[in-house]
C-alpha cells in the first residue's frame, strides 16, 4: 500500500512540474515529453541508489536545473521544500524505518571497526612497538566492514560476495606472510598500496550490478570524493574535541593524552570511515553542491602551483629530488590533481557545452602532464645511475600510469573543447582506466617484496 501511495505521490509531483513548464512558457509538448523522460530516468537512478521517490524527484529536478532554465526556476521556487526534503528524512514509515536501520547498521559496524583495531593488543601487539604490523593491516580493520555495509545495502549476489571475500583473504595473506625487514621500503610500499588495491573491492560493492557501467563507476568516484570531505570534517571536529578535552582535564591535574593515543585516536580513525560513508549515503546530493564549489576553488590554485613549479624548474635548471619522501609528496600532488579532474567530471553535466572552467581544467591536466614528465626523467636518470630499488620502481610504475592517463585525458579534453569529441568519451576513458591503479597496487603488494628481497 505504501508503494502505491509513493507512486501516486510521484506522479502528482511530475504532473505539477509538467504543468509548471507549460504555464511559465509556451513549450512544445514534444519538448516537454523529452524533458520528462530525462527526469524520470534521473528519478529511477536515484531510487535505485536508495532514495525515497519524493526525495528522488526533488533531487532530479535540481539536477535538471543544470540542463533547463525553467527546471532551474522551478527548483528555486521550491527551494525551501527541497532543502527540508534533503536534510530531514522522508516522513513515510518505510523511509523512516529504512533510515533508522541504516544508521544502526553503520554505527554497529563503526563500533566493530573500533574493536577490531584493538584486538591485536590481546596478542601482545602495540601500536608503537609493532607499527609495521598495524600499517600493513590497517585496511583490514575497516575496508571489509565498509564492503560488507554496501554489500548489505545493494543486496549483492552470493557469487560476488565470495569473490570479494576471497580478495580480502588473499590480500591478508600477502600482507603478513612475507618476512619484511622492519621499517624497510617493501613494508612501507605494501602499507601504502594495499588500501588502493582493496578500494576497488569497496567500489564493486558500492556500485553493485552497475560496476560495469560508466555511470556506476562515476558514482563511486563521486562517493569517494564526498567521503573524503566528510571524513576530513569529522577529523577536524574530533581534533578540536580532543584539544578541548585535554585542556579541561589538564586543569584538574589529569593527563588524558595516553588514552587519546591508545584508544580514542585509532578507534576514531577507523570508526569515522563507516560513519562518514553512512552520512554520504544518507544525505546523497546534499554535498553535491560542494563538488563544483571545491573544484572551482582549488583547480586554479593547483594550476598556479604547478605553473610556478614548472617555471622554477626552467629558471633554475634544477632536477627533481627523488628521495622517498620527495617521491611520495610529488606523486601525492599528481594524484590530487587527478582527483580534482575526476571530481570535477563527476559534478559536471556531460551534456553542457564547453566553458571557461573546461579550459582551466585542460591547463591543469597539461601542467600536471609536464610536471609528471619532469619527475619521470629524474626517476629514469637515477635508476640508470644507481639501479632499481623498491621505491624507484614503484614510483616509475605509478608515474607511467599517470602519464598515460593524463596524456590521453588532455587529448580527449582538447577534442571536447574543439567540439571534435564528447565529454562522455572523457568519462569513459577515466572510469575504464581507474582499475589499472588498483592492479598496479596489487602488483606492488604481491610481487615487490620477494623481488627486492623484502628490504
């Protein structure tokens, strides 16, 4: 009965929207029908993602506003209702119960992650004395639980669940079976690359049966960006809370820093991932407005930074320092640039014509491509002179992957600006290329330790 009521309410809302378009301006019925088909497609996708039908309608209208001026005006006139619908859970009994269940499951999994990270202490392992073990296994304290959360949400098939469980099992074996040299490069590379490889498993669970579609993988990219934003906000809030708590307890002569270091910080780090993921799921599209704002804010800043770097290289004639810390920092910069590109793409309407921000994106990609070429030249020169090491080889691989990705992205983006190609081609390229990073990360975890004698 509730489903029939929701369907009836949705049809009323669509009828109201259709009437609004016809009343505000004389639009040909064929054009209205075409817009309505697009609106219904958006509603169906949002309902598949877990939104209630009335909420899906309002979010779809907001998205339609980017394509159609009248839809934008409709969304503006209904902004108060739209905001309340996005922030306050739907009033239907089914939606309220579903939201409560999701919250309980997410909080329960967050508590499970907090317990999991303290379980090794029962076997005498310490965060300080056994930092290598915790670094290599950090992913297993949270990512299997996060994957399980999405597997439950998306009701994955048993076969998919078995493959995901096998992936985590194999990863756990390779993270712990090798006789790593404590503090060596192989151990550090395993700790760094294992979460990247396993993040693909999270993506498969998140997208469900849409993983083989461009839209499904793009939704996972959008989720990853929104999760990062929420996690940073939670971390900042938690940091402020700890500072104030430490200050007030210190005023009465009690030192709480040991408790923070041993319990609150590690448990909070893993638990916040589950909580932030639930928030992204619960408030889909609330943060969607932040995507274009953040990308438009940071894209010109990163363009300026990369252009300044390239200018300094040309002016001074200095090469790039490719010691481990410098390599990690440089590669992180390039990864952030790629992340900005992906997040901007996920927030952009593929049907919109090219604009000035697209030109800025091309400048960003080309600048990153040139900076990557400088780093690759330095890495190749050092390998030629001193030979291969785990760090140099890993950096060489990821920079080659970035070089190919950025080079073809620049080509597709320029074609789009020149109207010789579509933005959808760029989306397809990026979403199909991303799994290669996970594959390379898996190669680093499995092959590099024995290849370089576990040093």
